[in-house]
């Protein structure tokens, strides 16, 4: 009787020694919003994180000039989407621990009383030790590991999407600045040209309709210039949003757009191996492959469940003054089913995962081929626009020489200068499309195709004040 009581007391004591205690983590949206508005690119934690997470050491801090690469690092640091992906990866990694856990033994006891005066008390203590068979735990852990690897691929893909979104905003910002500068130059030339035509009209040299047409062109240019000024502010706000900081944080920051003007030629890129690069590098392909491997492990687990687990059940009893020790063995008898349903479901899930992997690879190949063709076509268009621009610049130079020699009028010179600016705007439009299609090609490959040294995607979570623990 005393032995049974001691064992029961030990069981209760162990069950009360839980190592984890709940700790409340309050979240206050107003406080978080205030901290989000306080984000800045000179955050010292950002510099520390860049050094540890992406192995980049800024030459000076705080930086006043940020290019696409360093802005990408900042976006990875501030991105809330990556915070979600990192937590999902942490959840998947925790699932490995869950899958590896062994089932706990169970204990039960009962006590009673009988009328025998010699030994009126009865007591029983029963233990149960479950034993998993056929490698079920191993298959469970394998499935969890593959899903964890798939979550890592998803984190990397989310990081690429952050970079792609930032690049689009950066291209729009670079375009807005150049478009504004060209419109300002064209407006100045058109204003001088209109004033000259107005003077010629007053002198009776040209009719009024020519001046009216020039004035209308000037009005349209001024309207476009006003829209372009607003476009710079809009593009700057979009760029800040893509980084994950308030627009005010870009005040006093120089955004370098030098790379915008010189996209690589198709001949300098590894486009002959683009499809192979995409299939090997695309993160969605890698994630789909890991998910397929997880379904393989799940199928192995369901096959293993055809074999029943074993329960060992030693027991102790006290009755009529006698102490009894028993040993029990139990298992579920696979008589009514042999786990056929779950096996069929696991087989169907594996086939579905295989079909998704095939579909993903097919989509990747199609996207890569299409992106390559688009970039080649855009490059040819931009090359033609540059040739036209070169010709107009030659014509402007000839007009300047002729005007200096007194062989042509100032109106002809201004017209040649205006045509040059128009050609520059056409070339800028073609350059924009080239940069857009270059981004599409990079998205198809999920890598910056100009960079030889690939920066690893950041999986280390930053420490920021606004984050909820």
C-alpha cells in the first residue's frame, strides 16, 4: 500500500513540474505605429544587421548615398513580409521537435475497501509504456524536415519578392527624375521658340496659326512638367514604401540611379543557359520539390501504420494483504482495416505534389523563355531609339554650326534643339521598357543576372523596437 502511494505521489509530482510557463506579450497598435513612423536609414541596428546577415560592411555610417543593392538590404531589414515568413519558418522548425517527440507513458491507480477485517484496503497502480514500431517516428521527422526546408525556400522567395518590388519602385523613381529633367529642358526651349515665333508674327513674318500651335504645345508641356513634379513625389513615396520606411526618412538621402542608364546587352548575359539557371535557382521549384519529398515521407508513415504499436503495461496491486506485480502487453489488432484509407490519401497527395512540381517547372521554363524574348526585343528598340537620338544630336550640332555661320535662323536652331530633347524622351521611354523587361527576366531567374557574387537571402531576423516578440 505504501509503495503504491509513493508511486502515485511521484507521478503527481512529475506532472506538476512543467518547465514552461506562459508569459503574456501585449501588443499595442498605436505604439507600434509610432515606432514604424520613427524608422530611419541611419538606424545603427541596420548597419549591424547588414554586417551579420548579408555580410556587407558600409564604408561610412550613416550613408548618404544608397544604390539599389544597399536599398535592398534596408528593405530586407524593415520588411514586415519577411517578418511573417521568418515566423512561419520558425513554426516549421518547431514542428520538427513535435514530430521527434516520443509518446509519454501513462499511469493510473485506483483504491478501494472490502469487508475483510484482516486487510480491508485495496490498491492498484497501472503503468502503460507505448512503443512505436516500423520507424513511424523517423518518417514523421523526415516529413517535418522537408516542410521546414520548404518554408526556408518560401522565406527566400519572399525576400526576392521584396527585392523585385523595390527594384520596380527604383526604376519608376529613376524614370520620374529623368523625365522631369527632360521636360524642363523641353519646356524652356519651347518657351523660347514660342517667344521667337510671337516676335516674328508681330513683325508680319509668319501667320498667327503657327504661333497658336506653338503656344498650345507649350501649354501641354507645362502641364506635363507639373505632372512630372508630382510624379517624383509619388515615386519617392512608393520607393519608401517598398523599403518599409516613412517617406520622411528619405529626406536628405541621395538615391543613386546611375545603373538605370546602362542595362546590360543580351549578348553579355548568360541567356543561353537561362532556362537551366531558372530551373536550378527558382525557389518555388525548390519549395515544390521539398513538399514532394514531404509527401513521400508521409506515405511511408501511413504504410508503417499498417503495423500496430505496442503498449507495455506493468502493474502493481495490493489486495487482502498480498502485493501483486503484473506485466501486460497490448496492441490494436488490424482486423477491420489495414490503414487503407490514409494510405490512399497519402498516395493521392504525393501524386498531387508531383503534378504541382511538374506544373511549376513548366511555368518557370515558359516564363524564362518569354522574359528572354521580351528583353531582347526591348533592347533592340532601345538601340534603335539611341541611333535616332544620335542622328538628332548630329543634326543639332550642324544647326549650331550653321547658325554660328549665319546660314540659318534662330528658329531653326531652336527647332533642332527641341527635336533632340524629344528624341531623348523617346530614348528614355525605350530605356524604361528595357529596364522593366530586365526586371521581368531577373524575376524569372530569381537572381540579379548581372551580379557574379550573389548575396545570400537574409534568414536572420533583425532586432527592431517595433517588433512584437
